[in-house]
């Protein structure tokens, strides 16, 4: 089975989300705005979940899987110019969350799921590392937690609520999207239902 380029995610798709963000009044405290940001994030996580599924089903080899993940990463993590500073900050938060999703997927493909430790232990270790300003280690732990989520383990979402606001909280937010996507890799509709 050959995979068409852009089958999983396209530049245009990302651009559509960004255009919507540009056009809409965004207030993260407001449900519609929060949902738009979450949908944008989940939409990317779903594409990642589909790539992993294709890999697990044998439709994509390791190299092809990493190439597909790399393509999406390039689209989604490229810098977005916004005149509106708050929107720029919000999209930056989404990109930060998704970074952990990409790294977790790549790590899963290359190294498989983490073999010792639970999601909770890794997230706790990440929070501790962040408190010590060791952000590389913090990301590493979040990625290990991510490989377990990809492998089908369940992250208790109350974990996220106990975190200080910071990078680990953003990364865990991304892992939450990944968890949702792995369970149900159905596409988020770009259009609102009537």
C-alpha cells in the first residue's frame, strides 16, 4: 500500500487552522476559543496517531514513519507570525505541547515503549527536573511517558492538574491530546456542526 504525500497532514490543513486563529477573536478563557486551540492541537495529534497506526499495521516501515512524522513536525513547529501578541503566545503553547507528541512518537518508533516506570512516575520526575531547571531531562521524562501512552497505557488526567504552570504542564497537555487521539484517531471536523 503506497502512501500519498500529505495523506496524513498537509501544510494547507495547518494553514487553515492558523487562518481561523487570525480571523477569530481569541479569548482563552472563553469556551469557543479554548476549543479552537484544542481542536487544532488534537487534529495534529490525530495525524500522529494515524501514522503510528500505519506503522503498527505494517503499512509504513520505520524509516517511512519517521519521515512522515518529520514532515508534520516541520509544518506544525515552523514559526507562525501573528500581529496579535496573545495569539502568538497561544500558538506557541500549542507548538510546545505538540513538540512532546512528536518526540514521543519518534521515540516509540525508534526505541519502543519505556520499559521501566509508569506514566505517573515519569511525569513526576519531569516536574522535579523542571523545578531543578533541567529542561532536557524534563522533556526526556515526558517523552518516556508519551511512549507508554502510544503503547496504550492510560494517563490519569488529574496528573496534569497537579502541575505548576510551565513546560512540563504544556508537554503533558500535549500527551493528553495524544492519548485522546490514540484511542479514537478520528478527524476533528474543521467545520463546526450546525
